[in-house]
């Protein structure tokens, strides 16, 4: 997959308009951007003035259109938007009463351009803004991690429940991956790491695989005596499948203690991060440039020393001029910055928004 052409606003192609004074309190507290960051587990929304002032924020549940359907998923976004409007003491937005000039939504599960368009159409129909732009949520990490001033340029890798990577050039061209799991060549992320650890632990206990401390550590985390008990509990529903994400820190702890099997899993995760970043850099002709590589998501922001060192070493070999850093800022900041970018906001507005989110 090559470099994608410059990104354009999704949804109706309407130019940004100046703030309109007709709405109550709008002249004093005009909303330029409605920023939304929606992940699998939570959604954040922020109403942002043209000068970068955050007028109100709101939070709701996870965004999973593939499981709930698009309209039900957008209903979850609406809850966060309503909470932000209430915090800002502004009327609830809707058709005929948009709350912002630009809706900038960075959404999990918007993995393909056709999905971004579908979601942009659904969000645009809610009437929250004069124009709507939808991005995959990895773009929020990329934009949030780029330094203030200057056009966006760099690559971001997110490793949370899943794994994804995007890159962007100042002219708007992007590099991205489908990030649809095994069918699109992906490996790792919290869900994949937990599954891999369980696979090796099960085989260690029943003799099909070599020994590993994971066979005791994984069931021990849940107060169980064996992998057989853990497998039964997961299969019969006594232990919810969603709780397997708790095993990721256990995997890293066993690896850091020197277990060869656990260490091999961590090494493979590092290799995947390095492969994604270096390929994205190559697609954008940035391998020979001093370009930032930004790491986000729960797995990459948790400070696992072994993983961090392996990623740094791998990038030093494959992309020696890359500048690696971890993005700790909330992704809704990136969504807001993308919205300000679209409106041509002054650098001071970007700085004020960054200061708010720390």
C-alpha cells in the first residue's frame, strides 16, 4: 500500500464559516471546534474556541460501530457531546443549531477511508457542526505528539487493544495500514499479547510446548491453580473474556524476569512496532530525514523497559534518524489540533489548547 493522497474533509465539502452571533452566548463564547476522540472503551469530547480556550468537556462510553451499528455508536458520541455542551453552558447541538464551525472526530474502528466517510455522513447528519472531518484515532496520537508550530510531519504507532500506524506529510499526504487484525497482517496489541501468552502457557502445561513461567503466572493472577482451571473459567464464562487484558502486565513482568518464552513474545511485539514505523517512514520518504516517531496506546505508554529498549534498538537499525518519543497527552488534544489546523488557527491557539491538556 502506497502513500495516500492528501486528506480532505469527509462529509459535505463546505468551507469553514465565521462564527455566527445568532445563538445564545455565541458572540462571547464562540465554538470553533468540537473535538471528539472515541476509543473502544471511552469517548472524550471538547468544545474549543478559536483562540484555543476549552469551553467544556464531556465523556461517555466506548465507540464500537462494528458491534452496535453506526447509529448506536454515534449515539454514544452524542452523550459526550451533550456533556461537553452542558459543561460549557451552551445549548444542546442538533440540526439547525450546530455548536461548532468544525467537527473533528478521531475514531477507533474507522480503519478504512470508506468507514471514515460513512461515519462522517452519520455524524454530519446530527448537525453538530458546519463541517465534519473524521479520522482514524491513530491520527489523534500523531497530531497530539507533534511539537507546536510548523506543519504536521511524522509517524505514530498506537498499541492499545490492537495495533495501528499512520504517517503524515505537511502537504496532507498520509501513509496508513488497514489495521483489521490478522486478515490485514497485524499482530499484537493488548488483545493479541494476552492471547499469545495464553497459547504458550496452555501448551507448556499440557506438554505440547516448552516450559514457561507463564503457565503459573497467568492463572495465578486470577487466584487459580493451573492453566486448566483458567481455560475452563474462560470457556464457561466464569471469568469474562474481557478480563484477559489484565494478563498483559503479567506477561511483561514474566519477560523482565528472564523467561525465554515471554521474552520472545515481547521481542515480537517490538519487531512489529519497528516494522510499522519504518515502513510508514519509507512510504513517506522520511527514512533519511529527522522525523518523529510517536508511540501511544496503553501498551506503549506503560513504561515496559524491555519493550522500550527493543523498539529503540530496532528503530536505530532501520530508521537511525527517527526521533522516538511517547505521547502521554490525551488523544482528544490531537482531535482538537486537527480541527484548529482545518480552520487555519494561529499558533497561539494551538499552544493554549496544549496547555489546557498538559
